[in-house]
């Protein structure tokens, strides 16, 4: 769960917070688990949703801080830059990963989820489809669109 949240948020503290929220949510709603899917799939779905909620919350706070700056009011400075600190990443790779995660963060939620689950979490398209509540073909399409968008954005970033 932590690695999945970290793949979305690229910020260790936020990933830890989301992981804690997931555990609390699982504990509080365990009796609602209907067994229609694997327990791990259910937990993945909760983690994806909590991670996306955190990203949306960041964006709302950042927009609100921007609006306040135009009105002359002083608000909290919001900086949600990528602070990627993953234990499996070498120091020399971090700069490249910060750029990559910044670009991944700009993808639509469904494309981001499909690419994170299949490429970073090494889930099959079938598993990703079950977690996302869509068909395997839809996941395949989302992954292809995500790859295309990533390549276009990486090309622009190189120029």
C-alpha cells in the first residue's frame, strides 16, 4: 500500500499519511467487504482512491492559495513539488524520476491509475481492471494513451 501511494504522490510523508488512512478505512469498513473480489484488490482500490483524493486536495489548496494571492490576502504558501524519496532508487536516478513523476502527475486520473498499477506495481491488466472496476480492454487502452501522452510530454520536456 505504501509503495502504491508513493507511486502516486511521490512524497514520502503524504504516502505515509495515505497508508495510515487506508489501514483505518479497512479497519472501519471491513464488515462491508462483500468478497466479490480478492481482499487485496479491495485494499488496492481503497489505496488508489485515497491517493487520488490526496492529489485533488493538494490541487484545491494550491488553487485557493493562488486565489488568495490575487486578493492580497496572505495565506499559507503551498509547495507540493515532488520530493521523491524511495528506498529502492539510487541517488543519481532521483532527478530523472522527479521529472517523470511530475509528468505522470499531469496525466488524467484513469490513465495515471492504469500506468501505475501495470508498470510500477507490476499488476496484470486483469488485476488492474478489477481494481479500477473496468474491463481489461479499457485498461489496455488507458495504458496505451498514457504511454503516448508520457512520450509527448517527455519530448516537450527535452526541448
